[in-house]
């Protein structure tokens, strides 16, 4: 029986991966979020200095990151987006794996799992899939972003519409919440059973 099982949960922007993570958390399993780790890093002055030295002092307002300004810089320049990812991703993943060591099994929300090549670092991967139009509509409602800015973000993610995920667990978020909850619970039971952690 394996003693430290790390399960990555990923999906495109607006796919519903955070909702899946909330369901898993309510089932009593630990969930670690890369987004939450990043938020914590943004309170670290040394980390912010690195960001400002790379992208200019204008990305900071009163010592805090201006996320809208940074987004406008990186999502219109592939080289700058890569630079931001090179700074942030290793630090985020190091924090995530340190936290995951505490648990027999742990579920990790990793938005850019495939883009960063991190899928090999997890025992299992759950991919949350949702129709692209529904994803865009959901993000417009949630984040009040323009369709153009959402599509820019999607452009920098893998193509979830056409990629083959046969080797991973897949949760389809194409119905109501109760269906999503049922699909999530069934997937978790499969994984827990596989590692004899029931």
C-alpha cells in the first residue's frame, strides 16, 4: 500500500475544477490549491521584488501586485508569460509537494499541469472537462472578464477539446451540480479503492 498518493486535478479555465475540489474537500479529503499557494507567495516581499525586477515597478501598487497590469503584460507577450511561469511555477510546486508530504492521500488543484509537464509527478490525474462555450460563459459571469481576454488565456492552455485523456480519470462537467457531485464521488472511490485507502 502506497503511503503518499498525490492526485492532480486539472482542466481548462472555467471547467469547474475548483467546484470538484470543493466536493472532494467536503468528502473529508485534503485539497491543496496552486492558486492559494500563489496568493500566499504574493504576500512575500522578496518574491514580489523578483516579479517587479522582471516586469517593472509599475506592476506593484503600494507594495502589492497589480494583477490586472501583470496579466495585460504577459498575456500579450509569449516570452514574458514564459518568464513569469519560470519564476512562479517551480516555487508553487515546491510548496505544494512539501504540503502534500503530510498526507496518505492528497488532492492537488493544478491549473497548468500539462503545460508545465508536471503530470508525471503525480500518481493519478483527474481531468475536468466542460464544453468550451460553457467555460467561456462561466468565466464571464465569475470574473467579469471580456470574451477576448478569456480566449487569450485559453490560447496559452492545452487544447482540452481535442486532446486524448484516456490514460487519466475524466470528470465531465456538462450537467447540473448533483451530476458533477456524483461523478466526482465515483471517481474518488475508484482512486481510494485502487490504493487500498478505504
